[in-house]
């Protein structure tokens, strides 16, 4: 599973988004950060991990 974390950054005054401990971006509000992280995780889970040769 993916670990999501959202932290307010006082320096940028935005919410930093982390996925598995890696910074993936910033969002102006907590709700936007949460939606962006959920979308990212959905996309990662939707694409196949590998493709088999035909």
C-alpha cells in the first residue's frame, strides 16, 4: 500500500504532499492536496506493473 502524508509548509504557505516519504508536490489547501494524492494513487494502481510479451 501507499503511505500518504500531507503537511502544512510555513515557508511556502502551502500543503506539501508526500507519497511513501517522497515529496510529490504542493497544493494550496488540504482538500486539494488530499484529492491530488488520491488521484495519484489511483493512477499508480490502475496502470499494470508489467506487461507480458505476446
